[in-house]
C-alpha cells in the first residue's frame, strides 16, 4: 500500500465514517485544500473541516462506501459513494476524488460529487441503491505509469458527451436514461495520472451544452464542464470506468443566466 492510499484509508475510516474531525488533524496538512469545480476550501481548520461539518450535521448518519481505488507515488484516486438521510429523505451519490500526499500527510484533493443526483433523489423521495463496495480497496498495488494510456484518455475526452462506451458510467445516466449532451472544443487538464491500464483524471472542458439538464437550462450554450474519472484502457481504447461531472455547477450557472 502506498503512503497516499494508506492516508486515504484513514480519511475514510477514521475521519469520514467516524465523524471525527480530531482524527483528521493527525494525517491532514494544516494547509490542505479541497477543490470542487470553481469552489476551493483552502485550509484544514479554516475552511475544509467546517464545510464538511455542515454536511455531516445535515446528514447525521452520513457514510461513505469505496468502490475502487488507484494509486501511485504521492497520490491516490477513489471512486466512492456518500449516502445518508436528511429531513426524513435518503440519498446516495457518487464521487471521484484525487488526493495528493507527502510522506506523512494528505496535502490536497480535487474532487467531483454528483450533487445533481442527490437533488433528484431528495426531491422525489426515492433513494438510489448504493453500488457494491470494493472487496479490498486498501490493497490496490501501484503499477507503472502509462503515458500511452494517458494519451488515449485525453483523446477520448475530446469526443464529448455522451460517450459511446456503455461500460463507462457517467453520473446517473444509467439510472435516468437522460444523458448530458455536451460538445467539447478544448480540454484543460488539472490531473492526469496512470497506474498500469487505469487512468485517473480531473479536467475542465470548454464547449457547448446541448441538452440533458432540468429546466430552465436550455441549449445550445457556450459553457465549461468540470469532470473527474477513473477509467481503464485496453488495446488503445477506453473500455470501462466511472465519470462524475459537475452538472450541478453547470446547471446553476445556466439557471442564473436564464
């Protein structure tokens, strides 16, 4: 287990599922920063812990299930679901986080969580099932960096959404049957990390929103879309994976503009 993955294990088990901010101070740097789209929670005690505390108070039984991990030197990526109930209504929503670490503590994270899915469930009063947990998420070995796989993923991201590969699950498209339609003109990379045939990414795509969001969003409109994912490459193609896109941020901006 890499140091980064061991620290993420503590993040999930001791801090998040234990609802224990004191535990977090033992293995998270004071200047830790979480980036989600345009929002940055900079500073462990000043911004990040208070922000998570708000969510934990809203969802008193909030928990996290880990579905997949990926790791390399100084980093670890996780596909996870958060799930809990607030005001008598329950929801489960997925996310992909990419964590950075030194040899002692976690130093930062760039993440996406599918808040649009959460909104749908709370509004309907019907919760989605939680995906199965990984059997051994903390035993994932680091594999060599794979520049060829990274290049394949970059080319794939330029194709836009929806993607053609049915084994790549994006947000809740597989549940609602309403895919996000977004044409990509440019992709700016925040993180692009590989371990063998798996690649973790954080990107901001610029292009044209066409369809797939609740009213009052109406396409086509020039916009940006932040995306995180964990995907697998085989024979020069992306063949499977999990992608979370900031549909809530996109919808919120378009709602204001409407």
